[in-house]
C-alpha cells in the first residue's frame, strides 16, 4: 500500500507513524490511547498499519518474553532508526 491508499484526509504517512509511536508509548494515558485507536480505526490503511505493528510486537514479545535490551543498546537502536543519511553524487 502506498501513501495514496490512506483515506484519512490530510494526515500522511509521517503523522500515522507519530500516532503509532504515541499509542505504544508507556506514558500515553488510556484515554489518549482510545482516541488514537479511534482515529486510526477510521482509515483502513491506518488500521492495517496498526494491526501490523501489533502483530510484530506480539511476535517479539512471544520470542523474547520479558527480556529487555540494555539501555545503551536501546539508545543506539533509536539513534540508528531516527537518523537519516544520504550520499550525494555529483556528475561533471
């Protein structure tokens, strides 16, 4: 599915990702989580992303149980997935 498959109006891929991050943040209140679920549920594309995220988290939880990564590793992973790098090629 591409970004064009989203039927929720002006919200794009980036905002859906932000909502998913907020939803799975342990500091998110139950009331706010319900709001986010309702908003994502209004769009089949966004609901599919939510379902996929829940499935992946379930698989990881089943495989890893209560094991948690050490904090330095967690920080390196967060940095690596939030950092964008690119290579610029110039032709003469």
